[in-house]
């Protein structure tokens, strides 16, 4: 029996709504060492609300993993390894870059490359496998689901689109993502579970007249 591959990868930017390809432009964002959650490529992120977590050098936005329905600042598309510190060998003191990591471990601190999303980036995301897709879903909204952890082998996020495990896609305006289509590829059967969808951000941190973070 035919099946779709169950290979979650979080949110992957593909193009802009006007049809132009996503050009890979990102913002370097800081993650505090006090943040106790690992971050992976494909994870949606939002601004860290704690002033004490902000980068001391005052150069970058500080981010954490976004909530299931947002708000969402953007999506992690890379981890600059030269900026991920790890303890050096015993007695050496200080820290050194870890060039072997493709994700940011919990309570490590470092930097991530993030798309600055204004609602015009189209992302691909896998459905979580709870339900077979419905034609009604195109044009509806959906939440994400964080059931699966990211892979420390591939560095990819385990985030998926909720197909009904918690909240099935619906017209609900508070759901975090617009469903605008499905990935048009031979390996994506939209009549089966684990189909890949095209979505845009429905809860934009960089929207107009949004309050800033911190005190």
C-alpha cells in the first residue's frame, strides 16, 4: 500500500507569496544560555520575554521556541557552528566553538539564523499523521504540534502541522498558520496521512503596531 514518508523537518521556507523564490536572507538571533530547550533547523521562534536573557552586546534579537499558535517571529534555517560555545578540555578554561553540532543544545546559548517573517513567506510542513487530509483544509487555518523532538542526528525539527491530534484544521482565526496548498511532488500523496502542506504565518510578530517585548 502506498504511503507518504514520515520524515518531519519542521517548517522549510520555499518562496514568497508573490511567486518569487525565497532568497535565503536571515537575521542572526541570540539564544540565552539560560534557555533550557534545544533548538533545531525548522523550529518556529519568537522573542524571548526576559530582559535578563537579552544579548549583553546589544546587537541581536533574543529568541525562544514559539508557542504552538504563535506569535512567530520566523523560522530557524541554520546554526552558525562557530558561534556555538562548549566547555574546553579540563584545565583549559574558557570555551571553544563546537563544529560538530547541527542544532543548538538546551542551556548552551549561542546564535541561530532566522527568517524575518512578515506573513509573505511560504513554508512546507508535514502533517502529523492523525488524519487523512480534507479538501476543505485548503484556505483554512491550522496549528502546529510539538509532539516529536528534533533530531540530534540530522539537526531537523520535529515540528509538524496538527491534523487533529489536538486541533484539526478549521476556519478558526486564532490558529497560527494559513494552509494555502500542498507540495506538488510525486512523493507527496495528498490523499494519505503525513502529506506535506504549504503554509504562511497567521500570527506575525513583525506585524504593524505589535507591542515590544520586555520591560
